[in-house]
C-alpha cells in the first residue's frame, strides 16, 4: 500500500466556525497549499510583504506532504491575496479577533490509497466496518514528534529535569531528515566541538546560533540564559511533542489494563496499539474517556488514569510539579483534555479503480471527517494494520 504518492492523494480541508464581519482589524484568508508546511509558508509570505510574522494567526499546522486548505488571519489592512505555483492566499472577509484553534471544528479528509492488491482490498473492507462501529485510539501521530532526538530523547524532558546543558545541546545539534545537507554538517560540527564555543561561533550561520554561541564565548556555562533566547512559539513545539508522547503512553497503558487484544504498529515515539472490536461496556467507557495533557495541574477522569500517569512520571524521575518551569517564562505547559478514541464521521469508501501510477494494482479513495486535533494518518494506520 502506498500513501501520499502525490499531494492530491491526501486532501485536508479545515472545518471552522468563522465569525465574519463586514469590516474588522483582522483580514481572513483561505490558504491552499502543496509542498509547504504552514509555518514556513507564512514566514515566506511575511517576508514578501515585509510584515512581522506575529501578525499572522492560524488554527492548526497542516502537513506539507498533502493538498491542504486552512484559514489564516492577518492583522493588517491591505489585501495580501497571492496566487503562486504551489499555494494561494485568498481574502474572504474580516473578523474582530485572530484565527485560532478554538474556531476549528475539525477537518474533512479525502485520501487515496494506492498500489493495493486484492488481499489488501479485502482486509480494508471489513476493517472499515469495524472502525465505523468501534472507532480507534486517538493517538498523536509521528508528525507530532519531529523534534524527537532518537538518541537523546525529548528536549522538554531535559528541561523538566533541569538538565539545561543537555537541552541546549539537543536544540543546537539534533539533526532532522528534512534539513539541508549543509545544516546537518554544521550541527555535526557543533556536536563534535561542543564546549569549544569560539569554534562553534566561527561555524554558526543562523541568527540564533550566533546569538547563543556569542553568549557562551563570554559566559561558558550560561545554558539557562541561552535557552531563554529560544522564541516562545518554538519552545512550545518542544513542549507539545513531549506532552503528546506522555499522552500516548498513558492511553497505551489504559488499553493494556483493559486486557484487550491489541496489535502493535511501529511509531517513532513508541508503538501504536490498536484494538479491533470492543464489548459494549468497554466501548461506552472509552467513548466517554478524556485524558489530560501533562502540566502542573491536571484533571483526571478517574483514579486509574491518574495512577497510571503518575507511574509514567515516576519511571522518568518526574512529578507534576516539575511542569511549572519558573525559570523559563516564554512558554508553558497547559493541560487540556483529549478524547481517548475517535469515531470518524461520514466514513465512505469509493469502489476500487485501476491505479494509473502502479500498473496491475488498484487504488481506493476514502472520505471522512475528524474532530480537531485527530490525525487522518492514524485512521490509515488502523485500517491497514496487519491481522493476527
């Protein structure tokens, strides 16, 4: 099975409640894009019009390996409508407030699965019926963990343990596959020469690298001060990745304690455990279950989930109080509830067709809607997981 062979194979349209006005301080746009992630594209648009990035607001980030539609507001009176090869930004009205996650109701997906054989098609058909009835675990998917360093773990966990030197080292030397070759080489140099701040400064290229290494040449152990230079939005992404990891681990443990027949699908930050069918009582329990994201103060739905979560933290040498990072104020951990399982709305599967990109194979198109924050790719993992 092949997914996201071309951007049109994965179409995501944001569903939002938009309080449009005839006029207002925020101009609202529909952003359509392919081959761009949301932040990089908005940074490009901001540079093009010589505007501060802080004027741009959106409800959620959208995958660059997809054809996506989402709403963006800009606190700027001029019309920034732009049409380019791989994106368009089109003005649609005004609002009295910026676009934000609270305005998003969910996302509508149209996904094409390719290179399917007859056995895969047969398995998909009855997996779809199971998902319609029993849903699937609402895990955060791999794209949430892009900042994970496979060798050294999560930057946020280092911060929570006050390992400021280690956190800064991850920030400046972690290598990600989507980075350009030159950036990877530079980060390898920083890691090999960690502590030789003069050498690192000579090789620094980005403004942030230069600022941090300049500080360290003057104050060689000012790791906390250096971490305070990280922009709040960027630090929040590291926090969100760790919160998502802990949330996934809590859900895994709850599913295991229910003694369900589970199938493991590999993930970058731990396996995704899927059930196939549930008895009525367990289905009702999981449909009503909302689990909190990690923070100093959390509200648990029951004693079992709280016990399991405290156990996870203890294994990592942490307590809930550690999530109050009083020495880093540009970002913070906020606890919000998240549904444990999700049942897709209007899940439909079109009849199979011959796959024009993979001769001799077939393709199918699925359409469905998910609530805000749920991953269409997780549904695909569930539908294509191996059978026992």
